[in-house]
């Protein structure tokens, strides 16, 4: 069967199913016996959020070989950028005089609010302006959510460009250390600059959708579900297009051997920077959307353990395939939640809220050790490459037999390791060689 | 008409002088052997021509364009391809993908399927067409070497530098590589071949460059170079005795 | 800060000339066909030190950039920085109170010795296995936890030495098992791209160990008793002007005051350091370890089994982290999460000192200890300073990675 067809058909089915899920939610009355609680819907949204992060990280680490540990930092940049815009920017129909006013065309003003000191109760400049300088009837408008989310993406891209350019010379361990450093600096800055970011208590954001939109209540999970699903589908569509185009070809070549790729005409600098920009923009988009959905963002979203969670999802699903990584993330989000309930074995009660993470850590290590391609990727690989061994044999018999002895992997070649380093060589490939 | 000229190339690493005023010119589809004892600076010279290293001083021009200031990918696009001493296939990509990379890199607007036919021809020429969808890591060492040569055909440069193409390969494979070099050369591509295999290099090449401790001590036809007293003293003397 | 502007301008001055020196110097050296491996870093340091006064002579004379030259440059930069700080904030405790400064510095050195010990473990692992263990902080945390549980819960009243020994055994054993199960296969070529694998799998170990400890102990902060309280002493007997000790504190010359737990920890760390040096330089196994770190293949030819050395190095490195945790559990409150900042600090130290350099790790530890002490003691806005604390190290880490990835004492890559 044509592997592309398999991907396309299964992808379409998945998309249709995901689009249909809200029909079964409790808000819509459920579908027959199937009633999905709003908690389930929340989990699905969280699952999409992690799926976007895990699959974009897999593009960065699995395809391009850039093992960055700063992915959650880009996510937080997206969230904080949109949050800060919502906190500090207003549009008015008259200058406030007390804040920083920037005139816009059409007799509107962009007003940047002042930064209030911590522990004081002085009003914001706009509050004062309302009673003092602004004429009655002045409109004060919040920046639209979609626009501030878009700015979050822009900031994600700018920081991605910066970091991608800085780490050009750094490889593996050094890259990992640098990106951890970047992430930690950002976290410390967010925690410390309380007047701007509210520090540990968290920055509050306006909801994704105004209450009453299309008749949905403000606590309804259905609009945010579709918003996050849309972002997920868009991100996956973009990334799978990239992965199958020249971009994917080149970044994988860079992962395998930078110098050889350069010697064959690949502009490695451009593509290494580009992959950082693209993946950080996607992470920032996910962060911005999630921040508005949850309503608050704190510096704890970018602690190292959160990063480990995303890494673990990508690795367990399959690091070198964006689909495997995203499915892995969704499955793991649900499994981790399901395992939350405590179990009692006789008199001992086991608090699963912690133990589930212990087992998760073990699973991560075992996956890395024994199933490096993840638990889902081999299945996809079987579908898409099932015919390869057969094809190898059939074409082989057509070509001349004269060079048959060349195929014996042990007879020649300076690279003696190459014959040993083939753990993933499947049994059917072996058949082809004998 | 291809013209490559290296003018007064010096290279030092720290205090170590690796190349010392190396100057030579390649005109047209020549078939040149580059020889010299270990540590003579052959690979360093290759890396400078390729753009992977910058010379401490000196210039390299190719068809009138200065290429020593360009990054390696720029040199590749200017028409100079190379292989590495150790085989460097993209191991976790299929044979076909390996071949598509240089073709796609050279043509920024093309699509992958535009080159599949050409890739097929290259694979058939190299006798590994049955492996087109296998991962490169599943290939034997010799097959990976052929794959590297195939990538150069897809890059379609006007000049090819091969670093030790015959080192440790099966005799039968040697024939394929030999045929590759002569046929590709006949199609108008210049070659510089680095090799320790004296017999092959003397029969194959029509011009020899000899490096010794960073100095270019001889440049000429193989028969003349063989008799050069400097070369004998530095290099061949040991071999023939 | 009274004259924050002075400090700001001084910083700007240092940064500007440093950047200029870092960018321009290698070009000038390259044009003169001189060695440029040190030119970027050296130029930056020398530029930052005296600005144009030192840069122009450097560019004209282009002397060989020696470590001594760089050392003088660094000393000048630090001097300039301190002077600017003193001018900017003349009433600061760090400027007016000499004994406070000396106490802070002593405490910095004392804590720096322990940081150094922990970083030594990390650098030992890197020099032999070529991987950075991202689980280093968790070994530190476990070392402290085991010591606490032995002294406070399981065997109260037992000698702290037994507890420390216990934590050594536990961390060594975990390191041993992990290396055998997860890192050993790297060497046999079964795993492609071993460095990335090692990063991820040690990350997994960190995740596992942290939650495992949390699940076993619950997340209540604990703290061990002082191991060895000082006897009450005063020298001379009446005033204690030279030396005075209370169970919790030691004061020397009425000026330098060091709390007992820190003092004990530093002494323990020095003893362990001496033992480690003896092991590495005087025993056959230690020499074999160093041989492997210098040249794996050559060492293998002489009959050393590199795989065994890998296991030994990883377990030893884990044990060193455990030891520093064991000595510090009486100084700081202990939680399953304490390993994270400690590991981050070790990364900073190891990168600063040069990956794989043993003296570099120790000196890096001292530097970081001193900088931290100065940071907490001298920076005016204390709450903000505390929040930024983890970031200072990371700024150093990222800058060193960008400017001089080999660190101060590292070998060339």
C-alpha cells in the first residue's frame, strides 16, 4: 500500500474524529451513552498543547539534531508576550496625557500603561486619567486577543532567531547547557521583575473568547478546544509540509553530518537558524494560546521538569517523527491523568500523584535504552517502509549478479563499525542481503 | 572551460606551518593525482579548496571567482565537489534522499521528484539501484563509498576532489570507482585524487602534484615526477626500496 | 544605590571595550599571521581592563597572549568593577565595614570548596566518559537525604561519619548500576549518536530520582543537626580576641565569623579532596583513570579496560556529588528539589573552569562561591538580588560558552 495514502487517510480520520469529539461532551448532552465530561475536554486541550510542543521539539531535536532544552522558554515567551501586551497596552479615542501616548491614524491613541511599584496601591496612569484628563465618553479598548497572540508569535520568532544564531557553533552537550542557561535566565528574570510580570504569583490574562460567544458560557471548554485543535492541526500541517520538503531533507542531513551537507551545497547556517525560528514560533503560539485558556501564566511553566516532560513525551512517542511525538504527547497526557488516583494494596496506600511520575521516569529511560525510536514510531515505520525489503530484492534480481559479493557488509569498507552499528536493521532487510 | 587556480596558499595552525606557498592551476578536465607522505598537508589543502578552512594567506579562484572567502556550501555551488577520507553518508536517510540533497541544494526552486529519474540513472551507473529505499546505514562500507560518489554526480560540479577513494576497498569495487573516475572525467569534469595507492595513481592520473611538509615539491606528468630527485628523496625513495 | 549612574557607566565602559577587544584583536593578530586561539578572549579581557589605554598598545605591539597577561587583565577588570561599585554606593556595608567583607569572603571560600568538590565529580565524569551527567544534582540531593535519614531517623546518635559513609555507598551504588545498565552500551556501538543519548538518559535518571525521593520522603524540608559542635573556647581566655568558639560559630580575630556547619563542611570537603587527589595521583587505578581521560585508545592498548574505568568514573563522580550533599545537609534545608540549583551551579563551574579540567573545576568552585557571597552580601535590593541569584551563574555560563567554550583552564576542543 502507498505509505503516503496511509498517512493521508489515517490523518484525515484522526482530524474528523477530533473535530467531532465536542459533540459527545456533556455540554452538548453527549452522544448516546458516550458523555465526555468537561474535565475530559480540558485534558484534550492540554493534550493538544503538549502535542504541539513535543512535535515541534521533535522537529528541532529529532530532525535537525539540535537538542535544545530551551523549548519551554520559547513557550513562555509567547505566553508572557501576549499577557504583557494585555496588561500594559490600551487603545483610546483621546490621549491620556498621563501615560505614554502614541497617536494612531483615525484619531485613536495607543496607550502604554506605567509600571506600578510593588507593594504600593497607587493607581495606574489610565485610572487617574479617567478621572482627570480623559474627556467623558472616551472609549478605552483592550488589544484584541488574536493580535496580542500574534505578537507573542513575533516575539517567539525574534528570540528563536537570536538563540539560533548564538548557538550556531555549539554542539550537543554545549548546546544543551547553553539552552538550559537561557531558560534559567529567563525564568529568574520573570520571577524577579515583579512590577512587570507579577513574579511567582503569576500574570493574569483575559480569556481566549469573550463570554457569550455563539451562546457558549465563559466556562465552556468547546471554543478553546477548537482553538487549540486548530492550532494543533495548523502546526502539524506546516511541520509535515516542511518535513517532506527540501527543508526536512536538509535539516536531517545537517543532523547526520554538518560538514558533508555543507560540502554538498547545503547552506547549513540558514537552515540551522531557520529551524530554531520555526520551532520557537510554534512553541510560542502554543504558549500564548494556553496562557489565555488557563487565564494565568507563572514562571513555573519553564522549570526544567516541565521541559523534561515534553522531552519524555517526544522520546516515548518517537523522537524522529512529528506524528509519533504528537500522538505520544496526547496519550501520555491522558495516561498521566488517569494514573492520578491513589491505589491501596492492603494497608499501604500508594499516592499515585507522585509514583506515576516515578514510573514515567523509568519508562523514559527504558525507552531510550531499548527502543530508541520510541514506542509509536516503529509502527508508523512498519506501515511506511513495509515494502522496502521486497523492493530491494526484486530490483536486485533484475540488476546484474556480477557485483553480488559487494553486498556482503563485512568484506570491504574502512568503516568497520558500519556493519556492527545496525541494531534497527529489521529481519526483512537481513533477508534481502542473504 | 574550467579554470581553478590556487595562489600562494599558506596555512598555519598555531605555530605549525602546514602549507607553505602552494601554487598551482588546473585548466580543463584534467585528471590530477595529489600525493605526499603522511602529514604532508594533502587533506588541509583539500579543506582549503573546499572552503572548510580559510588559508592564512593566499587566494583560490575558480572560473574567475574568488572562492577561498566563501563558506563550503558556496564553494560547492561554484562547482567544486569533494569526498571525505572517512565515508560520510547521511546514515539515517535513505539512499535516494542522500542523492537528492545535493541536487536540491543546487536548485532552489526544484522539487524532489524532478531529480528522481536522474538519481535512478546515477544509482544504476554505480550498480546500487536496488538499494534506493534502504537507509544508508544498512549499506556496507563500500556501498556507502559509492553512494558518496553518487552524491557528487548529483551535485554535478565541474571539479571533483576525492580523498583516498581506494583506501580499503574490495578489488571489484575498485573497478567501479575506476570506471566512475575515467567516465566522469571523459564527460568533462576535472579530478584531483588523493591517494596512497601508488600503482593506481600513476596509471590513472595524467598529472601529479607532490606535497612534502607543506611544500609543493613537484608538479608534472607522472613519468617526469617519478624521476624527480626531490620526490625520490622525500617520498618515493622509501617506497621503491 | 546612591550614584547608580557611575556604576552603570563603568559597566558600559567595560562591556564596550571588552566587545571591541574581542572582535578586533583576532583580526589584527590574524593579519600579522600570529596565533589567534587566545586572541578573542584575551583581547576582550584586556580591552575590558583598561579600555583604549591597553588595547591600542596591544594592537600595535601584538605580544603573545599568555595566561599571565589574561590573568592580569582579569584582575584589573575585577578591580575596576569593585572600584566602580564602591564609588557608586559608598554607604554599602561591603564598602565601609572591613570585617563584614572579610567574613563574607571567608564564607564564600568555605562554601566554594564544597561547590568545587561537587563540580569535580561532574568534570571527572566528563573527562572519562565525555558526557555531562544531568543527574548530578540528584546525586547531591540523595547524598544529603541519606545522611539526614541516618543521623535523624534511622540511627539517631550515630557518628556522622557513618552517615556520610552510608551516603557514599548509596550514591556510588546508584551510579554504578546506572552506568552499567544505561551508559555501558554506548561504548559498544549499539547506540547511535551517543552524546545525545547520554544527555537524554541522564535527564531521565534525574527525573526518576527526584520523583522517587519525593514519593518516599514527601516534600517537607529537612535539615540535619550540626555534625560536630565546637567546644566553647576563647583565646586568649578572657577576651577571645584571637579566636572564640561557640557551639555554632567560630570567630577569628574578632572579625571573621564562620558558622559551624559551613566550617565542618569545608573541612570535610578538604579531607575528601585530599583523598581524591591521593587516589588519582598515587594509586594504580587512579593513574589508569587519568590515562583513559587523556587517550582512551592508548590506555586500552596498555591493558586498561576503558569500560571498567567508565563505570568507576561515573560512580566516583556520583559519589563526590553525594559527599557534597552529605556535608551540606547540615547547612541548608533539604528538599527533593535541592539538586536542581546545585546541578546548575556545577554546570557553571565546570564550564567556567573548562570541561574536563580538574583544577579548573576546583578553582571555578571557589570563584562561584566568592561571587555568590559578594552577590548576597553587597547587592542593595536584596529580594530582587535573591531572585536573580540563579541567573548570575547562568549568565556566566552562556557567556563563557559563547566566548571561550574551553573555559579558563580547559584543553583545546
